[in-house]
């Protein structure tokens, strides 16, 4: 299995879903590199296995009490995928951003 070239590193603060929109969200900060729509987030399941999800869009988010600006990664997610992603409890971790992946 070939390693995918990493284009960015994203520090996830938390994740959530809006089921009525069939979307899953990762909020955090890009700590390294770059990120673009249609690229992939690589979510680690363990040290040697990760799942990839295609980025639908990226938004800037400001919180009322904080000075920092965060990124919101939005991915399309059907109900089955949403339940899987919610079950992973993605938060307080780092994920890699790649151009290649499996949608």
C-alpha cells in the first residue's frame, strides 16, 4: 500500500453531524500545509488503518469569546456513514489532509 502524500495537518477540536443535511463536520485549525475542497481527510482508526472522507467545503468560523479563527470542514455523509463517524468520537486529535483518497 502506497502512502498518500500529506498536503496538510488539521488539528480537530470536535466533530458533529447535521443529519437533516446529510453532512458531517470537523472543526479545528490547520496547523501545517494547506487544505482545499475535494481533497480528503484521513481519519485514523488505529496506527496502521484510516478511513478517508472527501471534503465538500471549508468555512471559516469565529467564536464570540475567542480571538482565534477556526476552520469547519464539511463532508457529505449518508446516515450509515454519519453513525460511523459519530461513533469514532473525533476530537482532540490530528488528521492528515491528502489529495488522494477513497470517496
